[in-house]
């Protein structure tokens, strides 16, 4: 009798141990300030990802339902979140930040999504740089992260600690604020949601109101100025600007090139154009803000155009003649195009 009792008690202990081991997978705390649970999941292409692989990076995990009917409100929220995640990734990926999208549609559909449907979703949404992981019902990663509804998004800092959680749709502005708090400002910002890049660079060459009667100008050097109003350039659009040179010569030849800082692509904006000296009266008016100067002023009106959005290095050289050797003056500016 005593032996049977011992066996019975032992069975209970073993059962409780097994239950704890199984249930423990979903009971790991996953609140703000907690260590983010690790995982090992495949993406739609068969590659395996784990949180441990992303150690040292700021990580945004977004749980979504890719299988909801496109007309359902839940589908709109998940698709909207994917769009926001892509926007945030483009802005902050160069700052030690990455994003992962996880399909946990079984929370709504009660069954795991078919791989071919997930592949189509990844293709349709152009998820080339952001992996789409498959969270099967049997694995239950969404439960381990205490996801209450889809979409749900988790921000994890470089130490692997949960910094922020959003159950429900997290807006792009909310995500950007939280991510920027961890990694710093982006190289450029996307401020609308229709994939058009509106770029605002903090390191652009500033403009100043220097010459009366003219728009604000950017200084490429003490002698070379670009009068473009200091605005963001519009890619794909040709519009007029003025170039101004101080202390020019009788033959004042201007050459301007532009180089995309991200891609290295270069183009000629102004090729061997002769600048015109202004009248003495106009010269005096333009130099009213300069003290004790006898500089001669040369102007040139030209159209400019860059093909793609991005950060550009604008380089200008002034020559005495059209031979294009030994420039008298050289300078450059950093300008952003949207």
C-alpha cells in the first residue's frame, strides 16, 4: 500500500514537471523591461532566424495576420502595420536597427497559414529586406510574447530587453519616436504613407540671405554661391537657379558636377558655361551686405535636375578659360533631393 502511494505521488510530480515544461513556453514573462524570449523560426524562403542572431541590434518584431480578407478591418490594420514597418526600416536600417515581420494568423483563423500564401504575400508587399517569419500554431511565439490582438509590435533594445509594446496598430509616428529614442535620428525621414520619400537632411549646406534682391544662397566657397532659395530639390524636375561668383575674371567659366552620396553616381549639372559680369550699379546693390569689398560679381542662370531622391554633393569650379585646367576657385555643398 505504502509502495503504491509512493508510485502515485511520483507520478504526480512527473506530470507536474512535464506540464510546467510545456506550459513554460507560453508563461515566460514578456513585458516591458523584461528579457525578450528567444525564438527560432523559418521565413517564407526557408531561412532560419533567431533573436540571438540579431544580438547587438535594435529589433522591431511585428506580429500580423497576412491571411485576413482584404476587406476586413483586421486586414487593413495588419497591412497598414507592414507599410509602417517598411517605412521605419528604410529610415533607420543604417543605424543598427532591423525589423522582422511574423505571421501569427492562427490567432484569428485558428490554423497555421499555408506557406505558398505567405510567399505570395511577401512578394506582393516587396519584403525583400525584411524577413516574413512563419509562427505556426504549434510553436505559439505570439503567446510567448503575450500578444493579445493582431497586429502587435514589440521593440527590443540592443541588450535584448523589451523597450516598448503595442497591442493593435502602432502608427508610423509612434514607431519612429520609440526607435529614434534608442538609435538616434535617421539619415532621412519619410513623412507620408504613400511611399513617396520626403527627405529632410540635417547636414545640408544651409542657405542665407546674403545678396539683396536675390533668393537665399548656399555657400560652396567664399567665392562661389548657389542661389536656389535653400529648399529641398525635387528629383525628376528641372527648375532654374542662379550661380554667383565673387572676384571673377573677364573670362569666368563655370563647371558644376553632382554626385549621389549613397550610390556614387555622378553627373554634370553645368558644363563649361561662361558667366556674365553684372553692371556696377547692380554689383554695388548685391554687395551692400559686405564690408570693404571691391569684388566683381558674375552671374549665371541655369536649369538643374537630378533623377533620384537622395543626398547629393554639388561641386563647382571656376576657370579663367575654356581649357578646363587649374581652376581659380573650387567649392562644394551638400544638398538633398526628394
